[in-house]
């Protein structure tokens, strides 16, 4: 997809600044960012530490607000939302996958995946059915009653991905999704994320690993809070991956 040309943008950042005041210093973590992301794009946000990529992810994920400029999510200006509306947008439009998994330690895989649906007033039997389908989709149908400490790192990340997908979000945001995984498990998780994109999911991934960014179709590079480059990635090669879901045991 050519940078949002073929469908309406799901994300628009228009001259976005995120400014922090530290004593008598003013730091622009984001410094006039303009980007558009269309539905079903597969994007890596890359950059050195302090480049602004985590700040951009937080704003896109409605975890933070821009100091200046506009963020339109599916055509709605996030800056006009109150805190309740912002929380509803996060729950409805965005699925999060974090490096540290962020699972509830005393809840089973199934209950972890059901959790986002609680806030949508969905009856419990329906929540259970939807969550079961999500876990089966990521290859964990036989692990749904296990606690996180009974699962491997790769399995825990699959639970996190199922939880992110359970509400059918417009966007899947993945922040260093393989950062805590070994190389074999990383390949398996990336194979799953690649498959989700092929099925139509819009995916935005923050990573500092070039081999992970290679999976994406478009790479946005940040430097000092500005977009340094925004280009199609012609080097991505999904044929490097073995199998659609990999081995769920690792």
C-alpha cells in the first residue's frame, strides 16, 4: 500500500508537538510530526533512544495527548475527547501488545483475554466465546486455562496478542513485541503478526531491531522528535518465516 493513497487514513497526525518542561528547559519529544496511516498498513516506527518513537506510540494509542497539533483517529479529533471518551476510544479502536506482556498474573489466559470485553457490557458467556476464539486463533486453544507463570514467553505474548485482538480493533499497536523473547520465539511471534496483517489488520510496531522492521511494508524513522524518513520497505521478505503460526511450545 502506497502510504495511505488507496483508502481513507485511519490515523492522521497533523503538525503534532509533545512538549515537556523540565525546570527552565523545554523539550519537544515530538516536534511537528505529520503522518497518515491507512487501514491495513504494516508500519515500523524506528529511531534511536530519545528519538520520540515511544511518545508517538503513546499519542497514537490515546495514552497521552499532543501539546499542539491534531490527531485524528478514524476521522475523529482525539484532542476534542474527554477522558471517558478517550478511554472508550482506546478500548474500541486500539489493541496493545507490549514487550513485557502486561498480563494479570493471577488470571488464566482465558480471563486475561476476556478482560477488555468487560468494559463493553458484553454478557459473560459471550465474552468467554469470543476470548476462546481469539486464543484458538493464536494457537493457544489448549492453554487457555493456564496462568501466565505456567506459559513460556512466546505463549504469554500470544495471549497478549489475543487480548489485543479480541475487540476487533482498528489498529494493533506493538511496542517491541519480541524484546523479551529469544530469536526462535521472536520469529514465531513475527510470523503470527505477519499473518494478522495478511488477514487485514492494521499494525504499527515500535522497534529498534532492523530484522523486525524488515517485516513491515513501510518504515517511519524518527530523529529528535521529527520524521527523518518515511519510505516503503522493499526488503521485507515473509518467506524467511517457517509456518503460519510456528511452534507454540516455545
